[in-house]
């Protein structure tokens, strides 16, 4: 008789446990559907933005896509990548410095600075 009672209790507990599992499963399914809907909305927005960028800056989009594909393809940890990034960083910094110096020189020649000093680089306070 003790066995009958323990089996009855286990049966009820097992049934309640299954009900909780089904409830959680239903909640997860609903959340997954919400997530899928959100992903569809985001992908539509991204698609529109990418098309606009592709029309305005086709080479930049192509470069970003190539870089993204390279990284996803596992190319990032290689020595060639490190060398390429190093060279690219040096070239980029060189271009930025050249633009900065050219801008400062044009400001100096157009009368923007006093007594041959570049604005912001003079001695003492301004």
C-alpha cells in the first residue's frame, strides 16, 4: 500500500512537471517568434540602408564587405593580415597628417596665423 501512495504522488508530480515544461516550451516558442519578427524588421532596415550606401559609396561598401568576409573567413590571425593592418594604419596616419599639415599651411599662407606661427601652435596663450 505504501507503494501505491508513493506512485500516485509521483504520478501527480510528474504530471505537474510536464505541464510546467509545456508552459515553458510555449513561452519559448512565443519569444522565438517575436525574435524572428524583430530580426526580419532589422534585416529590412539594414537592407535599405545598405542599398543607400551602395548607391552613394560603392567602393567603400565593397571594401567593407571584402574586409568582413576576410575576417569571417578566418584571415584575421595570420601574419599577412597583421602586416597589412600595420601598413594600412601607417598609410592612413600619413594621409591624415598630410591633410592636417596642408590645412595648417594654407591657413598660414592666407593670413590666418600671426608672425609666421600656425594658429594653436604659437608660444604662450592666444
